[in-house]
C-alpha cells in the first residue's frame, strides 16, 4: 500500500521551499493519502579534498538540529515519521532538488524541482529510476538519464493572505524596501543605505513594511515576496538575472502580472496588478487537483497500490 514520505527541513515560514514541502504532506493527508514528514539531514559528496570540511559541517548540522528540534505547522496535518528506514518499499519518498543522492536508500523516489537543479549547492546528484516533477513554468525543462520527467507540474502554494492584503495600508506611501535572499552577489541597481531590508523578518513585520513603502525591489527573481508586495499595494520590481529575458523568467504571462521585470516595466505591472489576487486564488483552488494528479501518477509509475 503506497505511502508518502516528504524529506524536509524543520518548518520555517520565511522559506518558501520548506513551506511547500510541509504543505504537500498536509494536502496529501487531506486527500486521504497516508503521508509523513522525515527530518532533513544535510547530504554531502565526500572526497579527499573536502573530507574534514564536510565532517565539520555534519557535526554542526547535527548539533544545530538537536538543539532547535524539528518544527511543524500546527495548522497542517503533517505527522513526523518515527518508523524504521530499513524497508521503505511501500513509500514514495519525495526529495527536493537540493538533496544529494538518495540518503534514505528508498526504492521509489520522486525528485521535486523547487528551483533549477544545482542553483543552491552548485552541484546535484540524482539517480536513475526517479520520477521528476517541476514546481512551475519558471523551472527550465530538465531530464536525467534513466529517469522520467512528468509533463505535469506539481505546484503547491501557500500564501499567508491574512497578512498580505490592503487592510490598514497607507494612502501616503514613500520609500523603498528590498530583499536579497537568493540574489546574493548581484549588483545593486541603487543605493539602499536608506531602504528597508526585509530578509529574515517575519510575515507580520514584512507585511507592515509593504503597506507603507511605495516600492519593493527584489534581487531574488523567484521569491513570493514580490507577489506579497503587490498584494499590499507596493510597486514590485524584480531585478532579473543576466541573460534571462522576461519570457524566459516566467513563460506563463499570468505569473508575471503585477511584477515589473526591471524599472522600465513599472507601468505594465501597475496596469496588471488587479489580476494578481484572482490569479492567486485560482492557483490556490488548483492545489488539491495538482497534488491528487501527482499522487496518482507516482503510484502508477512505481507500480504501487493506494491505501
């Protein structure tokens, strides 16, 4: 009988990738599938050149995890797996693309591409026989020898709309907020010494900032905070990556509504901002169908039976 095991870090509302991994587990359980979280452990490629560095990182990660503990979202149905990993033949294990190899030695592996493979770790290592799902149209087409890439996207979103809305938004806006996040190392397009950096702030803190500033500049091209800013009434500007066109950034135009891909696109973003919330609500409504299709495809691919 098929069950799902989601390999994920501890819950962190500021990490979109972590949030959707936990949300996937929740939605699977809501749909009647048996799904569990498995605490993420950092995975390494060990060789004679990095042995001591990675031993140190392993110890640091282990100590950090033991002290902080593994957190879940109390509003989600996300039980943590407590059983043995010696025989996971009835499980479909879902790894995000950042996981190196198959640390649980699972027979049935789904690789969920939440970003371009290799973006975070500068390397990736998958294995043959995996079933690969892209998160959305922003992920470039990808295949791995011996594996199968699904034609269907697994788009799971969780937008905290209780924070990001126009309630108590200022009518007299001024100033800039900005984020770096995954855009670290990118050259600034302006002097941000007097602007507000939102990195590592809570949703409550960020939403209050978005409701009073006129502009939000993101050096991270794929963060949901760009959309959150629009929902709070800010003009949202995304600083693109070198050599990446607007269409290559998000091939689906609906995903670009309300967002200015560079300052020269502010008018277009302003003209389409009213389409953002309906699009988000439509995407939210499609999550269950997307997850159900993913579950059925995975079960069929690995020749398992639904419980």
